[in-house]
């Protein structure tokens, strides 16, 4: 075998080996593998896209969940258009940096009015960790579940410490679509 034949054969083997490595299948969503988080708090950073027939929003998202409070920060490209939403019981605070407004009532209704797109926030705090909302019935489906008319799918999972948590989540109901990509989890 000539030198160039050997180089060609070795290059082909290396390229084939690299393709095997890059095609390694990640974690797959299975409801029975999901666990209620051992602590009552978590934090995530990622990207969020919301759309319905009237409007759409794309933003970076930081979400800190605690037992009785959620703080969600949305920011547009290059950190422009920052919006901080805090939800505690029936009190919702929306701060755009210039104006801070407080609202009393159901968080989902208030957020729909303020953002222009319906967000099932009460259920989403469970969905983002791969679980259906325990206060509502659901139907398990391949790769996700159906709950309150929402098709919730988990396209990609990731290992965080000893847990498997969602990385890519899609939720769709009628003409409303939600896509969340979680880039970082903090479970402390």
C-alpha cells in the first residue's frame, strides 16, 4: 500500500469515526424517568419563543422558581427590551425598566394581557422540569403529554447532576406555540 493510499484510508476511517461520535443519541424523554425535583427551587437560562395568530415574541429568558414565587426576566436581542415579571400568589409585578406595574388576579390572564400572547405559567413551571401539572389531568404521549389542550413535547433532554431534565420543549394549543431551549440549569 502506498503512502497516499494509507493516508486516504486513515482519513476515511477518522471521518467515519467522527460521524459516529457526533451522532451519539442524547437522553430521550420518558415520563416514568422524570422526578419531582428534590428541592422546591430551580433556575434556568435559555431562549423562549412565543407566537399566536396575532403576535410573536422571541427573547432570552432567565427564570428563578421558588416554592411561592417565580421571577422571569425576558430580554430581546443584545439585552434590549428587558422585562422582569414576578409572580407570587395572586400578585403579578411587571417591570420594563421604566415602569413598574402591580396587578392582582390570575397570573395567566394578566400575562396574556401584558404580553399579548397566552402563557400557561402555572403549568409551565412543571413542564420545564418534564412533569405534567399535578393539578390537571393529562394523557401521556410519545415524547411528551397532552394537558389542558396543550400538546407538550420534549425534543431533547440533558443530564443535570444525577437528573435528566428538558433542554428543548415545545408546547402548542390551537394557534399558540411556545418553544423553550434551556441552555443552563441550576438546581441549588
